[in-house]
C-alpha cells in the first residue's frame, strides 16, 4: 500500500465545510479576492486571449465558464485558462515550505476549483472547502518535499504539486468515491512530472501557463477517474514512483483541522507584481532611493540568505542583466532593483519594453552584485535582504529589512487586499460591477451556484 496516497485520500474524502475554522474560511476568501483581482486584471493580455481562443474550440456536456466571458468549455480547459489569468501578471499569492526554496503559487489552482464547482453544480461551501483543500494538499507537500532544493542539483518544476492537489480537491467536488480519488491521484502523479527549464534563461509565455497546466492535468485526472479509469498503483512510494525516481522521499505532517491551522492561513501575498523572492529587495531599494542620488552610486551589493539558490541563479543567468521580455523582466533581480531606484515604483509599466530596455536602468544594474550572509538563514519564515551601497565619496550605506509586506509575519490587511483587487479590476470592469464583485467574493460561502459569481466577472461588450 502507498501510505502517502492513502493519507492524502483519507483526509480529503473526510474533510467537510463544517471542519473549517472561521480563520481558514476567511483566509480562503482573502486568497480568492486576491486571485480574482489578478484574473480580471489580466483579461486583455495577449497570451491570455490566445489561450481563451484555444479553449473556446472545446465543448462539453458538463461545461465551465472562462472568466470574463460567456464562453463555455470543458472543465479542464476552463481550469487552464482561468488559472493562467490568475497567474499571468505574477501578482498572485505564493507559499514557501521547509526547504526555503519552493514557491508553488497555490492560487494557480483556484481556476480548477471554480471549474469543478460549476461543472458539478455545487455551491459556495463546496468552493470554499475545495480551495482550502487544494491549499492544504499543496502546502503539505511543499513543507516536506525537497523537489526544487538547489543542493540536490535537480531540475524539476512544481506544477506536479498542483496536479496532485487539484486531482483530490477537484475530485471531491465532482463527487468521487474514495477509490476513485485514489485513482485520480495516481493518474495525476505518474504522467505529470515537469522540467524546471520553464524558469531558466530567457523566459517565455509558458512561465505563466505551467502551474495552471498542472492544475488542469489534476482536474482531468479526476474526470478520468470519475469515468472509471484506474491509475497506477503506488504512485508515490512504488519502486518507480515519485519518491524513488525524483530522489524526493517525504513524510506528510499534521493536516489542518479545528486544532491545527490550515495551510491557507499561511499564504504569502504579493504587494508588488513580481516574483515573491524579490519583493524584499525592492523594498530596500525604494528605501535606498530616499537616501542617495543615483549619480553618486559606485556599486551596490545585494546580500541575501545563506544557501539561497537565488544568488547562484542570478549570477549564472546573463538574461537577467539584459531582459528582453516581460517574463524575464518580472523575474530579474538586478533589473527590478534598478527600475525601483530609477522610477520609484514597480507597476505594469515596469514590464514594457520602454522600461526594461531603458538605457539608464540597464547602465545602473551593471553596478549591482549579489552575495549571501551566513547570519541570514535560508528560512522561508524569515526573509532578509541588505544592500551595501558604496558612494563616490567613499561612504558605504547599509540598509537591511526583513519580511516584505504580505509575508505571513508582515501580513497585508483586508483593506490592502481590497485596494490591490480594485486597482486591477477597475481598468476592466465598471465601478459598480467592481464593488458588487468584491462584495460577493467576501461572501463566497453563501453562493447558491457559480453563475452568481461568474456573471459579476463578465467583461461588458465581450463574448
């Protein structure tokens, strides 16, 4: 017997809305508000529209809706497109585990949970429970897996976590039996190991699609299992299973309950639309901007946690020092630090060619170097960044901060999450609709059906 599969299936099959604590329910709503702001805000992005066009060619007897439209497609394609909308701007939430490296964006899975809820004709309580479940399963594996740890010298990517989590959470919503959930999980695990080449060198559109694709595959696995398709035995612990083949043995911890906080309560929210691990460096750069003149800077050394893969990755990727795409620019530590120093802010404009090809910024980032300090442990619960800046006068200014705004130890307020939501949706939806959607999202558990939510996200004048 595969004990890991059995523990996951037993927990998910037994979990009910009544098992969730008020704190967990509120945390789910915070994440869904945050994710839907990102999704609506990305509605007009060209890669999103391309994915929407592909999905519109697929029909289903049990369809789900693409956010912002009346387009009905298969549940797994809706999961893919809607998840991509959440992920596209790199503004959605994150989660870091015990190894200090993996950030799998659990909100990539919300699109799949919405699709499963709509396809099954389920209500808001099922949606909330599904989101809590998918965060729990994803967080459990992240906390104990070393799939992406740099010291292992491997190159695997995290969408497999999404496939695992969504097969279970989506399968539960679709009404799968315990045996069907076992099969769904196996079908999700065995075929869906992913390569981390997605996030290396000059980044492509697939950076935003990879996580939602894992979630799509998880929901597809649940749909297959519902139809009676069986999956391989021992997907985790078998001789050719996940743990053996990826050299990643792990033991699950205590699951969320009335006495143990749910993983969704430990979500890492983004205050700025960039990869989570650079948020703090930008905050320090913005502070530095108030204390020096840019023309007086001779050099800057950005000091991060000891053992962090970021230091190695930054130095081995010349693309970060000369970004030529949106995807690379929003992952480039030197570029984003330089842009913050020159512009005094990070916005969507930061990711246009006008900015990431700006000669002043590109010249400034050549003065930046990166290092690590053993005093700063590689611990996701404590982020550190120090920038040591040498001026023409010979003076050295050292600025240090911990835990960016949105980190669980420095959380964003509900009002800040609302403000972030409104800034993204106001360019897409009328003001009255924005406010009505926000109010509805804070009352997710009261939904009678998904139509009540999806109608409020429909972009006027679009199909």
